[in-house]
C-alpha cells in the first residue's frame, strides 16, 4: 500500500527519484513500468502500469461517447506518458507537465493507496490551508464507518 508523504526534489533535467518506501512497494508488486499523468495539470499522478491497465479496462466498458470519460481521457492522455524507473528509481516528468504542475525544486510525494501524487510543495501547502479538513468531512467519514 502506498501511504504517507515523502519530500523530494526535481532535478534540473526534470527527473525525480521515487522514495525508497514507495519504490520498493511498486517494484515488488508491479515492476518498474509506470504511467505518469495528471488530471488537471496542477500535480503529477503516477500509476503503476498494471493499475493503469485496470483503469483502462473499466473505461473500456463504458460507452465511448460518455462525456466524463472523454474529458478524463483527454486530460490523462495529454499529460500522460508510459515510462520506467531507472536503476536508481528515477523517472522523467515530461516538460509540459513539469511546467504546468510547477515541478521544480522541492515537491511532496503523497501515497494514495494505489498511486502517487506529486505536488509542488508550496502549492500543496497553500491548497491545504485553503481547503482544510472540516467537521462535515469527519461526519461523512463517520457515516462510511471510518
């Protein structure tokens, strides 16, 4: 399971090293192949390729004219690329996604069970302040048995 936050740095070539605790899990469970994309361009999302294939299978079962599926595919394909971690656990984030998500310098890599999200650290901390966890959120989670 991918969980927690691990600070990292995007190097001058646009590469990021996947932190050891995430890297071990991904390699052990799924191998080195990844799908790197974004849903909005604000952040980078990394799926182990096997997980991405499960998503594509589900999408293939939905009518192709579904506007939400079409919009989703437009975004993930525009920002997306299949890549592999090198021997040191690094991946290259393609230039237009790096620019859109402001992937330079310090970033936060967040484990989200089956995928990773990478945010520009300052942007993410601003987002946390602007969208705090609320009492309503607590009630919703409670109603879900969490």
